[in-house]
C-alpha cells in the first residue's frame, strides 16, 4: 500500500475505532472470559526462533572486528548514513539527515568525513544539500548525490561542480510524467475506497438526520470526524486537489532522492524512486552525466533501501524483497539472479528477514559479498553459489536498515556500517587456523 493511501485508510480505520469503541462500551459491563476446550488435533508448538546473532554462532567465518570509528557531524547533531571507499583505500563516510519518505529535506546540509584506511580522520567535505549517496570514481574523484543533483569533488575535497540529474528535468517536462502518474494513482485509490466511503456516508447521514437538540456530545464528535475524513476523498479537479498535489510532490521527491550511485570504467549508474508505482529505477549516464537512459524500472525494495554496485561493466542489484541479488548488463538485461528466502531455520545460503540482502559488492575475481540487516556478511562465487560466511557483526538496534560496506583495494579489510550506532566497524581477515575454529 502506498503512503498517501495508507495514511488516509489509516485515518478512516482509526476514526472507526474511536467512533465505535466509545459507544460500544457505554452502558455495558465487562463479561467474564471463558476458555473453551480445543477441538480436533492441535498443531505442534512452534519452535522458538534463534536470535539473529546466534544463528551462525558455530559456523566458521573469515573476518573479525579489529576496530570501530564513531562518526557524527561537526556540530554533533547528524549521524552517519552510509559509506564507501576510494581507490586509495580511504573511507568516505556520509553524515546527514536520513532519507525521508517523499521529498528530500529542504535547507539541509550534509558532510562527507574522509578517513585513512586505519580510521584516522583526514578532512571533512561540506555539502549544501540533503545528500543521500556517496561514491568514488575510478580516477579518485568523489561524488556526492541527493536532492536531484550530483556534486563532484577532487580527492582532497575541493569542489569541482554541482550538476542537476538530467533525467529528472526531462521527466518533469513530460506531460505524461509525475502529474499524470499521480492522477492515475489517485483515481485507483479513490475507486478502491468507494465501499468504505459509502459506509461512512450512510453513518453520517444517519447522525445528521437526528434533530440538533437530540444529538449527544458523541454524535457531534462523530459527525465532525466523518466530515473531515470524507472530505479528503471528495473528487477534485486540477491543481487545487490537495491529495493530488501531495502525490505529485511524493513522486518528484522519490525521483530526487538518490539511493545509490556507482561507477564502471565508462558508465555512471544511479538508482532512485520510480515514477510508476513505488519501486525503483536505475539510470545510466556517461561520465559527464549526459545521455541518460533508464535501464531498469519497477525494482522492488523495502524500507527505502535499494543498493547497486558495478562489477566490471555489469551491475549488481540487492533485490531485497525478492531475497536475492541479481546481475544485469549495462543495458539492463538480466544476466543471472541468485538467492532464496530462508525458511524458519535460516540456512547460510539463504536470506532471512522480511527483506535481504540489503547491500551488495562485487570482488575482482567475480565473487559477490552480500550484507543483511542482522549483520550477516556472506560470500558467493561468480556462479552464485554460497562459499563462506565472512562475518557476523553485532549491530546497534534491530529492524531493516542500510548496512553499507566497503572492501579495501587488496580485499583483505572490510568496513561495515552500523547505522543506528553512527559508526563503522573495521573487519580484518583472520589467520587460516583461526578461520577454521
């Protein structure tokens, strides 16, 4: 269910609870609850689930934590949101406001903190917009994206340019663009709510049929609430329709929110919200951010998370709601997809939770690393076969989240984001003997 529809449906449902609960309890006494005997064969009790970090407690792993670095904005108010690494092994840590559902945050500022491979601070790059993605190009240039634009910097943090994403401007000029999509979506939503609206109209009419002097305080409250709720779904034409404008703003906002940016030797790939539905699109551009082409559309992702990484000339996508990672060529043709949803007992070669893997990265030999919200880091070979558990990382808090990670140029060290803890962890390869333990 999309956010505007969910919000209004929730208001209707909440009002129903308020309106009915009060009248249902008036003049009634609590009745004793009677436990009836169960009939027929009963299913075996479910086995208790194993806490995520204990699921693979006895499995061998290749990397262990050797350090951590806390990162916050220079004023201490903003937290670490994502990270990447450049060709020299420096960590680029993006600090700012979280990605919002809908429009990027206006008048927000962001920072990219640059660290040595050992986690020592080097410098801070200031960004005058709500940045949501960071990447380093093969030539060492730093790119920070968000709010419908990409800022380019030298490796030392000197600003070079800020470029609007060209495909956004093209889409906004299209008469069948965001406005047409919003009109179609709103029409579908209103059609789907007709039965509920009809029900509430009948209740409102019944209340309003009472004489003014006969209406109770509860009747008056119910009338007022029904009128407010139904007004939101009254069909309106043109730009004065508040729900239509809200939908247009949301579609444009999702377009302008950059979830991930990645570079191959000749292409730039950007992932952002789709104009149709509530999935994601991948756009390909050249090194000057021109000649944009949409190569993927309708990719499903949960919790505002969609990660992509280049692997040679191809593109890896963490399709978290499909519980798989996929590889596409530069034209968007599917090369292969691997992974499966875990059963109740999570296996090493499967992905658990509501939506995993969240993040992905390709290695020089074609192997792929995947990261899950629970802190599992796994390795698959170029054929998509699970090969080893890299690490199980205790993270701050629970739930679905960005678990961005970056691999050092020699592929021996890994930097792992702890989003809720506003820090990154340093993982180093264990010795061969220790790995087997």
